[in-house]
């Protein structure tokens, strides 16, 4: 992925036992191998009378964050979208299903 700031992106990723859905203006593969960089997070700024407590918690969690790095294996999907939706966190479906252990994506050779 190259650095891009054209458009708006919806990023879905797993963090612990939750699925995060965020919107950002910039998404690219960072210099730190195995991580996707997400910058310029966008939250709903419409002056709505109704306040969504879940979205407010998410805004507070990412308050002051200029850049977040998400492990590639945690990313479920990245979509370029025309319109911004609601950023949200939901409980990971599956209940008692545990993820399989993963091996490192890259193993440096030792001499």
C-alpha cells in the first residue's frame, strides 16, 4: 500500500474481543513491518441532538491519537468509501471460539 490521502477509508480490525470500525483519511503500510498505519481519524461531527455513548467512548479512546499502527493479521477489511458512517466497537461474534496461534510473518535469518 502506498501513502494515500485521497478519499475516506473504513477500517475494520480485531482488538482483543472486540471489532473496531474506524474512518480515516490516510491508510498505508508503515515502515514497521507487519503493521498498517492509520492517520487522520474521522469521527461523526454532525451536530446531532442524539449522542451515541458508544461512539463517544470510542472518540475518547482515540483522543489525541495522531497515528495508530494496527497489526496486519488483525485487519479484517479496509474499504474506500464515499460517505462516512458511524465509528463503532462491537463484541466479536463467536463466543467460545479461540483464535489459532499464529507464527511470525517474517523470521530473520541467523548466521
